[in-house]
C-alpha cells in the first residue's frame, strides 16, 4: 500500500524558488538584461516557444520529470493561479560523477545516457504560482505540473523543439518508494496573509 505525503504549497518567489530555478516577474521595459531576467540555456538545440492548452489536473502526483539539456520556462496565460511540484536537480556530470561513485550514492543512467541520483522523497515541494509570473526551471530540476483547479488553462512553454522526445526523464515515486504526494489549494485568506 502506498504512503500518502501531504505537502503544503509555498508561494513561489525569487527567494523560495532559488534552489529550483527562477521566478520571472514584470519589471520596467527600459531596464537592461540582468539577474531578474530568465538565465536560459537553449544552446543544445532549436528553441520552441508555444502555447500549451491543458485540462483540469489533480492535486496529487507520484511521477516527476527532469530535462538534462535545457532550462524550461512556463507561465500561465491570464495570470491565473497554478501549482508545480519540484525537487532539486540531481544530474551527475564531470567531477561529480567520480565523487558520487566514491560516496556510493545511488546513480541511475537515463535512457538518454546522462547520469542522475533519484530525487529524495523528503525534498519534494509544491509551489503556488500566482500573478504575472514565469517559472524558469534550472537544467535538471525535477518537476510536475502545471497543476490547477480550473477546468482548463493555457500556458506559455519555452523549451527545445525535441525536449519531449529526447530529453524527458521520469522518476516514479509510487513504483520506487511506495509514495504518492498530495496537496490542497490554500483557502483565500491563507494566501492573502502570507
């Protein structure tokens, strides 16, 4: 039988989301490129920007995905509230590969050939994304979503043209750890006081 882990959503801000990527918010158009802009890595293929229509999703998940070759940006059209489950990147590259073998950490080779450590159950978080924000995942950030309560939502999505074909590694917590994650949408007064 699966163990259910109940998560409490955290409001996505530049500070709270820093271990997973960036939260990109509106600022003056005449500012120059800087740290408030999405720090993108689209160098390993042809960028693809498209509108992704999605139907209602549940507030539960057991699978989580990462992309080893690209940073990915997602934002809702219309600034409606949505959620994302995440875990820190765990790609193993260069000198890290030698260190991990010495530390006897579990190392998995993806079907695409890159190495990673499985995301720890206790490090999975859920973030609430509200307002005119984009989420930029760092390369290798584990993620699931967008998750939302509306009947349907449209999202901007920036990745590579073949990300979903050659760079989508999924980890199944239910299969590997016997765990399912769930969360509830906070009541309006809870979100306005935080």
